[in-house]
């Protein structure tokens, strides 16, 4: 009984994949037609093929979906590194340069041999409920 549920679920996933790809290629064909590009004629049959296979025999789309998901995982791996690199060099590095130029230190990392403790005492009146109601 559990085996048929998996097959139905896989069939449903493949059907959704076929319909999604068919609609995507159809939208791409419409966009190319609207922009008067001659390549739209290649995407119309591709759209129809994906929709037809998705509705009638979704099992034939299994290798296509596997390849598509493999490519998507590869693109995700690459794009993650690209986005993190851009964030690091676009946000963290300029903040570090600006803080170094202005002398701003975000952490007090100096060692004070004469200090008994590094505990920073806070004013107890700052913790009254009235001061915590509107924090912004």
C-alpha cells in the first residue's frame, strides 16, 4: 500500500514539473513573440511537448527532471558563493575600512592588567518596565 503512494506522489511531481516547464516555455515564447524575436517558434512546440507529456505520460519526464534538478543544485552551489562573496566584499570589507579610518572599535579587546574584572555595570533604573515598553 505504501509503494503505490510513492508512485502516485512521484507521478504527481513529474506532472507538476511538466506543466510548470510547459507554462514557462509558453511564457518565454509569448515574450519573444511580443518582442518580435524569431526564436519564439522553437519554444511553442517545446511548451506543448512538456504539457502533453506532463498530462499523459509524466514518467517520461523523469530523466529530464533529474537533469534539471542536478543543474539547479549546481547553480545554487555557485550562486551561494557568489552572493556571499559580494556581500563580504560589498558590505563587510567597506565597514572594516571605514571603522579603521575613523578609529572605531566595535569590540574592546585590549587587555587591562590592572582591572579586577571586565564586567560593565549598568544603571539599574534603565531596566524599569516603562523604559522597555517603547524600545525604538
